[in-house]
């Protein structure tokens, strides 16, 4: 029996939201500050959600704590990737490698996929990577930054796989995706924001002025981030986490289009071919 159309549609919408808030970070002038600002504003949306939904049970809190720690590394690597590379390069590599890692981890934890589901994960991941790697116009002068961007992106793929597996276990312990998400976003961005401001040193006043100027726009990104991950957590209660992780990474197609239309990044035939593979992977997962 395949994955339900409702679940696939919800995850495609979550993917669009995810690509949108990542594009917002990339469009800013200070990548570390923008990366810190979007999740840290989540507390203003999470507090009323917690009052309305209640806190998750005690069994879920170790997973929330572990996920929050891993996410500090995630935001640090995300800022580094966007500082050294464009959205169309780094975003697909971060997101395209993670589903394969999640699928391997799920199999090790006793939740193996069917052959057709594996085919879908591999096709989708290959398409995602092709969208990122089919990039033209790299010059020798930019090679150092290109290598740094790839390093940050590949490191973040491992980090993404780690917190995805942690949260898949946590949301099952909680039994309610939305109360788990609300509790998670209470703390999600604050540690990284504190680290960024501490590292700003004598430029702290300038950093705070930048944050104030970007706050209203960043709040839109915050809502998109929380909405995207809440949908993913809900999907993890209804489908194998590896399938959810793979479907969520269709966000790279949206990111490539946003990068092309808004940020003036190049698309090209390679990215078009990658998009076809992504669509084929989604179809295989839908029927798996």
C-alpha cells in the first residue's frame, strides 16, 4: 500500500515552506545573524502553542533536549554553508544526502524499507544531489569557498540525519506531533543566538541593530520553519521516517527555483534533469 496522497501533499507543502525560510537566510547580509534570528523568534510562537496544546509527556523530554543540542551544530553549519556558497549549491547537498543516512539509520534501528521505497529514496536523493552539483560558472578564484561550502553542507547532512532520527523517536514517545514541536521550538534557536551574539564581541551593538531591522521579515521565516517541521513530525507518526525525510527534501526543487527567480542563481539542464529524478523518486515513494 502506498503512502497516502494527503501525506505526500502535506510534505510537499512543508518542503515549500522549508525552502522559503532558507532562501530568506541566504538573501540577508549577515548569514550567522539571520540563521540565529529565525529560530530564536520561535519562542514567541511556541509559548502560546504550549499553553494551548500542553507540554509533551516526560518520556519525550530527553529527545527534545538531545535534538536541541544537535540543532546548535545544525545552525552553525547552515550559516557556514550559506556564507561560502549559494543556495542552489549548498541546500541540495545538505538535504539530498540526509535521506540516505536516515534510511540507513532506520534500517539499523529495525525499520527497514521495501525495495521500491529504497528505489524512491535513492532516486530522490540522486536528483537532489544533481540539482546541487549541476552548477556552472565556478571559477578558480572561488574554488576555496566552493570547497568550504561543500564541507559545511556535507557535515550538515549528517547533523540533519541525526536530529531527524532523534525527533522521530521523540514524537512517537510524545504521541502528539504538535505539542512536541511547540516544546522543541521553545528552546530551538536561543542557544545559537547567544553564541552568535557572544562571538560578535565589539560588533554586538551593530549586530543587535541588524537583528531589529530584520525581525519583522524574519518572523515570516520563523512561522514557515515551525510549520514545515511540525508537518514533518506529524508525518513521522503516520509513515516510516526515512520516507518522510526523503519526501521533505523535495524542497530542493523549490529552493532551486527560488534561487533562480529571486536570487538570480543559474538553473540549467543539469538541475532540470535532477528535478526529473526527484519527481520519479516521489512517485516511487507514493506507490511503495
